[in-house]
């Protein structure tokens, strides 16, 4: 309808920017994990360098959201769509920061050799990357079932994180020389676990967008 | 939720063969503001007018169903319409003060209903003008014509006039649509004050106004009541898709 044209264009732009943020976050996490597994510091630096662009998209989403609220007085689902876009962009921005944190661990370990091959961390990262992609897809398609799947995937990531921490405690107790590296790898586990939590938040936002209530998928 | 002030049961209004309002049953809570919204011709103003029998004046208009106010079905032909309209005040889209002084605009109703004492009338005039935040603006020129006031002041004078006969319910048909933004804000603020004492039903085309001032909102479409719920719920998460589409400007 003609009277809504500008508004609909604005809403489409919000969605496009969120999709772009999601793609960038997924690539950042993949790159950071690649850098960690191959101990490639220059790849890690690229990830750190890319973060300001992600922050800029979040700011553009905030500006456009504010403009649409001020000029279009959105109500009902339009209103929820904008509120949700602001919330999701903030989740994605944090996920980007956490991916950068993983990359920074690689920089702190520069020149060292990992004391053991990584097993649980890549698994956690793989599930989390799928969650990023699927959470954004659930938003675009307004797919509540896919949004709810975040809770299950998050449980898997949490279980792997517990397993990782348990293993790290044992290894640190056995060999105090590895404590520094084991601590940093534990932090990586924590960062990825948080990324999965934010993807789960996105799932919650999608449910709110589509049906109007706020479930707690992060239990 | 507040106690019920009045309610309609299966209220239908016909203009000749055309059914403009279709069997509407609605509860109106005491001392709350209910906004009626919907596209032009959806029946909301017709419905509003039938709450104090204003449709009686329209040739070919016929009403079925019931409107219960204070234990009385006002659709009953035996209803004393004059005393009914004392209980239910009406404010129209365009301010329509009488061609009389500010004082007489307000004193007219009470005098018609038998109050003659000057002191009592003075008290009522001041009270009503204070309630509508007009007193300080006009107290030194009460004998001036009501028509000399600005549009926003005239509308507040009309509201003051309707309060003078001590109604319980105020019906407002787009009371701010002919006013500038500042006057509109004053009317909205006034409605917020008045609901402490009166039940208010307002027809408005201004969605944001309905969202700002009403406690409950009813969406009318083609003579049907599509959805009626708490205003916050209606404007954030309505149950019906057609409500969402109307509020979002997809039709209407």
C-alpha cells in the first residue's frame, strides 16, 4: 500500500542489516576458531580488525529503528519488529565481541604450541555457528519452531562446556605448567558458550516477534 | 479492572435496511476511558450516538438490543431522554458553544434542570471551568461570548458545559480532531483528569491518541466489534490480524 511504502522499505532495510550482521558474526567466529586451531596470529588480527564494522551496522540499525519509531509511530507487529531488531542487533554485536575475544586469545598464545589437540571447543563452535545461522533464518522466516530449536542446541553447547571445564581442571591439576594455556582455552569455552546464549536470545526475540510473548529459552 | 459502569447487549442499529451496527455487546468499566477506533463508516460513531439515544433524531434509524445504564435499559421507549442526557454528556468533533456568554454556556443546563439560585450557579460554573482548566484563562471575562474563545478553549468550554449537569458518562466524538497540537494535548490531559470521576467513551481516528489516553480500545469494522481489549495489549499484540493490519495502516 502506497502510504506504507517508506515504512516497509525501512523495515526491509532493518532486516537486511541484521542478516548482514549475522553473516559477519558467523564468519568472525569461524575465522577466530580457524586461527585458534592453526595458531595463526595474522588471521586472528584480521578478526579483531573487522569488529568496528560490525559495531557500525549496529549503530545504523539503532538509528534507523529510532527514526522509524519517531516518524511512523509503529504499533502491534510493526512495533515488535522494530523492538526485536534493536534487541537482536545488540545480541549480534556482543557475539561479535566474543568472537574477537576468541581471536585475542590466539594473539596471547602467539609463539606457543597447544598442549593438546582441540576437540570440544571446535564442536562447541560448530554448533554455535549453526545456531547463529539458524537464529537469523528463524527471524527472516518468522519460524517459531526453528527459534525454539535454539534452546536444545544451547543445551548441547552447555554440556560440552561443562565437559571442557572438567577436563581442564583435571589437566591443570596433573600439570601446573599448562595452567596459563588451559585457563585461556577455558575462557574460549566460556566465550563460545556465551555466543550460544545470545543466539538463544535471538530465538526468544523471534518468538516475541511472531506470537507476542517472551519465553525463556536460556534456562 | 474497575467496576462496570454500563454495558450494551446485542445492540444493532439500522439505517433503513442497512445494518450499521451489528449485535454489539460491550462492557464499559467505571471511570476508565474506552476508545472506539475503526475506518470511516465502520459504525463506531453510530454506536456512540446510540449510547444516549442521539440516533432518535435520524429519520429511518432503528435500534435493536439493549443499553443498560444504572439498572435501566435506555433503549426502552419509556425512557426519559432528557434525564438520560443529563446522565450522559456528549462532546462533538467541532466545538459548538451556544451563542451566549461563557457563564451562560455552563449555567444553561443546570438552569434547565431547575437550579435557579445565583450562588449555586456561580459555584457550578466555577467548578466546571476549573475541572476543564479554563477558569484561570476566562475568570475575568465570564460575560464574554463563548464564541470569542479559541478553538481549543471552545472545546474545553463544551466539555465544561457537559459536566455542569453532573453526568456519569461522557461520550466524545473525535473531540480533538479539529484542534491544533497544543489544544489537542490539553484535551488529552483533561480526559486523563476527568476519568477520575467519569466514564469516558471516545471515538478517534488518531491511533496514537487512542493509545495515549484510553484504558481499553475497541476496534470496529463493517459494523462488527472485531476486538476489544486493554489498550496496551491492542497496540502491542492484538489478537486479530485485521486489528493489527488496521492499526499498522495496511487498510482503512
